[in-house]
């Protein structure tokens, strides 16, 4: 079953039925900051890239996590958020920061958001070349598009809230939650495409969870 099928809004075409996230990290099921996932989990890392170091540009966003089966095999899986990272950087810095992130979490899958008219293939090839030079194993690179209807992002991101509401979301404690929390608190579901606010981490998280 697709992760999309676990939560509502699969066929919903308009605005989502709430305006803001309701998230309290202190009440979220969590694990220690030193937590490392079991070797056999199918984890995913997602890169939502920016392309310049211009101060007006969106930041790059990296997120890693995985769906964890219910140990009692009686309920739905829960998503374990391992890490999130963002920053305004480009070129070599973007490539090596991404490789550092992959080396840290060793994901099973790796996806890049492919923006229309951007040189995503060049980024992919540079990542693969530099991974060989540095001796870092990266998974086969997947691409996903950023397109869709004006409300696509809002509907995709809203599914995170349903996972939280249903107790199907866990976090690894750490400083990374602050920046992600800032973007989550600012996300405005009443405006198409979040009113162009910075939301790379939130969007990458929705993709990491398998939502479309």
C-alpha cells in the first residue's frame, strides 16, 4: 500500500480543511538524539535543491526517514524522522553537503525534486562522480517533479498532520527540529503554494514520507 493511502485527501482537489499545522514536538513520540536506525530498514533521503547562493533564493532542503512497521503487526506503520538539513548553498557546497548527509544516514533510496528548466541531471551526475571520488555509496537517484495543480503542495504536506494526529509520526530528538518547526508553524494552508513562504524542509518531508 502507498503511504498516500494511509491518510485522507487522496482525491481532494481544493484547499485542505485546516489553516495551520498543530504540532508539539515535546509531545511527539521520540527517540534519543544518538539513535541509529536498524540496518535492515528501507530509509529514504530527499533533496529539494535550490540553484544559487542569492539571499532571495529558497534554501536547499534535505530530509531522511523511514516507515517503521508496527511491532505488534496490528496497526499501521509509523514514520520515523531521522534528520533534516537546509541552507542556501550551490555548486560544490550543495554536492558535498548532500554527500555528507547521505554518508551519515546511508539511505536505501535517494530522490531529488526536478524543477522544470533546471539542470537536475547535471547535479545527479556530479553527485555520482563525487561519491566515487570520496568513496561514498549512494543509492540509485530517483527524480520527482514539483508540478501539479496549485493546491498540490498543500494537500501533500497536509498528510503530515494526519500522520501526527493518528500517532503515526516519530522523531529523533535534535537541534534540526527547530528549523523544521519554524517552517511547519509558518505553513499557511489557506494560500496556494503556501504563499511562496520558505517551506523546503516541509515539502521534502512530505516527499520523504511518500506523499504525492
